[in-house]
């Protein structure tokens, strides 16, 4: 009776080859500071890396010859993991926000509440829009549905209805999710508006600078004019002084 041999599945190592695992007869080497060291044997490159306490890491195995770099592989892995965790932390987790209305909420209050809904949707969150009935308002349930229809129209292509309106006791609710295309259009419009505002500010600053230059030029001309007007007076004073001196000498 033969016994079957159970083999454990081979786990493929997806990391790069480092140090003694690099067995190519010839490789192209890059120093830890980015300097191109040219081609050399793997043994010589490894010896050079070990001399300065670093590793030899294969970074481009598909090249001919393969490209290897001298680096601190442990530190490299740590920095890569740190970047990966930081990237995950920046991702926004969608949450469910809620906006509450009444069957007879007027246009002004409705627009105010929808500002929050728009902000939630632009942030990537879902929005639950709820109409609350009180007392005899339950008799006119169609008013609540009309409110939700108005909400859908006012939000336009910014939102998509994920769950249609449904009654739960005295509450009529629907759930909206962001429409990617609509959000992208609004973001683009906001960026264009900011760019236009910046351009206007720059133009206003340029006009102010031109006005300052013109003002300085006018002031300079005024000074020059004053100097020209004062010149005959100065000449007259000099002539008068000369005449007085000549008279005194004659006496």
C-alpha cells in the first residue's frame, strides 16, 4: 500500500533578489548616491556593498544585463510600508449623513438644508433624506414624496438615488449616493472659478502697480517743473547780487 506524499504549497517570494541570491554573471550597478558604476560581476558588486555596510538589491531584473542598486534594504522596506500605511490613512471612509425635512418645508429652509447635503456628497458620503410627519400630517403623505422629488431635482446630477423613498412609521426616507461624474464636474467648475479669481486679483495688482508708477512719473514731472520755474528767479537773484557788489566796489 503506497502512501501519498502531502506537499505544502510553495509560497512564491514576490520580493526582489538581494545579496547572495543575485547570481547573474554580469550586472549593471548603481551606487547608493545614484552614481552609475557600470557593469561588473555580482560578486564584485556585493563585495563593494558589504564594504560600506549596505545591501545589493536587484531593481530591474528584466533589463539586460539586470540592474542592481546598493542600498539599505531594511530601511527601504520600512519606508515603503510607512508610505503604504499613510496612503490608507488618507482614504476617505464613506459614512451615512442625514438631512431631515418636514412635509411643508419652504424653499428657503430647503435650500439651506441642501447645502449640507451637497457638502456631504462632495466629500464622498451617502445622504439619507428624511421627511418627518407629525399629527394629522400623516393624512397628506404625498406632500413628503413631493419634497423628496424636489430634493432629487435640486441636487441634479450630483446625486443618484440608491434606495427609493420608503415609509418607516412616521418617517419617509430615501438614500442618495454621490454621482462620480457630477462630483467631478463640480470640482472642475470650482477649480476654474478659483483660477479666474486668482487671475482677476493678479490683474488688479498689476493695475495698482501701474497706477503707482504713473503717480511717481507725475510727481517727478512736477518736481522738474518746479525746478524749471525756480531757475529764472535764481538767475535774477545772482544778477542782483553781482550788481550790488559792483556798486560797492565803485564807491
